[in-house]
C-alpha cells in the first residue's frame, strides 16, 4: 500500500510529514485520511520514534466515504539533526471492521497481521524537516507573485485600452476630415481654416499620446 492515492481502503494526504524545525519549539503536521469504501474502516498510527511525536488520534474509526484528520506534533527538540535529515518513519495501518463498532470496542488483534481472514493495509510515511527561513522565503515569494502579477497585468491592460481608445478617436477624426474635404469645403469658406487647424492639431496631439503609450507598454511586455 502506497501513500497518497491508489489504496483499496484509504487515501492519505499529504504523502509525507513535513515539520518546520526550530529548537525548543513544537511543530505539527496534519494528515487527512479518507475512507474510499462503503465499509467502516479502523486505523492505527505507529512511529519509529514514539517519544518524539504526539499523535491524536492515534487510533480511530472512519465511517463509509468519510474522512478524518490526524494531527502529528513534533515535540520541542534541543539540537538540530545532522544535515537537517530525519530518519523517522510512520506507519498507518487500516482494516475493515463491523458497522457501529466504537474505537474502544476494537478487538486486541484488530491490527495484527497474523489474524486469519483479515485484510490489513499499511501506509508508510517519511518525515521531512523544513528550515524556518526556507519556509518563510517560499511563502514570501508566493505572496509577491500572487500580489504583483495581477497589478502588473491590470496596469498593462489599462495602457492598452487607453491606446486603443486613442487610435479609434484618431481614425474617427481622420474620417470626419475626409468627409469635410469631399463636401467641397474651401479655404475661403467661413470657419474652415479654424476648424481645419483645430482638427489637424488634435490629430497631432493624439498621435503623440499614442506613441507615449506604446513605448511603456512594449517595455512592460
């Protein structure tokens, strides 16, 4: 039976126990155990270093298609392990039981491999110690990427929207200018010189605005 998925009776998530290791401080890791069957399943947690860890609950019963959270607490340690490596192991045993059986009513041989006719599955979990600084850096990077990316994308999108709007306005003014010429306006017509100068000047301003928007948006991409 392997951890994390593909088991007949249960699934365990995550597939390893990670503890943030700090001297003189406790640390904990939660395991979610899911019953993948329509039967009642009993479980028991064992470890190679029972004095270092506090497991609650270490034995329990999970209803059909239900789940349970097991909290494993690493007791405060007085010294760092060599190279922050841990050789501790956990074993999670599971087996089907009769319906409506309370955890206090489990027979003594419930998790005994030698019991005849009993299906006993075992899930082995390794222990990983994490340096606090490494954990903090990972969280900060994740926070920065999640907070900065949307802002940068929003600013870039705003620039593009403003640029597109300016382009549309320029095209509209050019169209109106062409229409004025086709209608036979002459330079001597009243107000034509002033209108023509105003339109040309406005087009020049918009073209300059478009260029200014294009340059920062290109460098941002």
